[in-house]
C-alpha cells in the first residue's frame, strides 16, 4: 500500500543517504544474485551500491572468506550469505520514514 501511495503521489522514498557495500567475489553466483536484487530495489529507493571484491584485499579475505556475499549498510553489516527480501524491505521503508522532509518542506 505504501509503495502504491508513493507511486501515485510521485514521491520517491528518502533513502539517498544509504550506501550498500557488497563484499563479494567475481565468480560467486550468490553475490551476483544479491547485486541484482539490490539494483532492483535501487530503482525505487535510489540508494548507492558499492561492490568490493574481497580477493583484492587479504584482510577482507580473512574477514569474509566463506561468508560472501556480505552486505553492509552505511558501514554496518546487515546480511551475510543471502539477503532476506522482507528484512531489506523493512530496513528501506524504515529508513525512508526516518528521513521524511521536515514540516513545512515540500518534496
């Protein structure tokens, strides 16, 4: 209902302040699926996506070796291995509500 109302009013959710960092590997099919899912949501919510190949950094390999894809939102790890659509939707809608324009502003 909220997304329908948002589309009807012509307003996009306010989540431009979010950056999703996806720690991944080049030949990882799960990583590609997560990136595709995030890009799907990015069209509506307009957040930034950064992709980091962990194989280029030995410290990241040590940290995330068998857990990729790992998704951090503004630096905080939120998902490991898979992205739960329901939790992602809740996170984005919650962030959108928290960033609504102050009273008196139009959006």
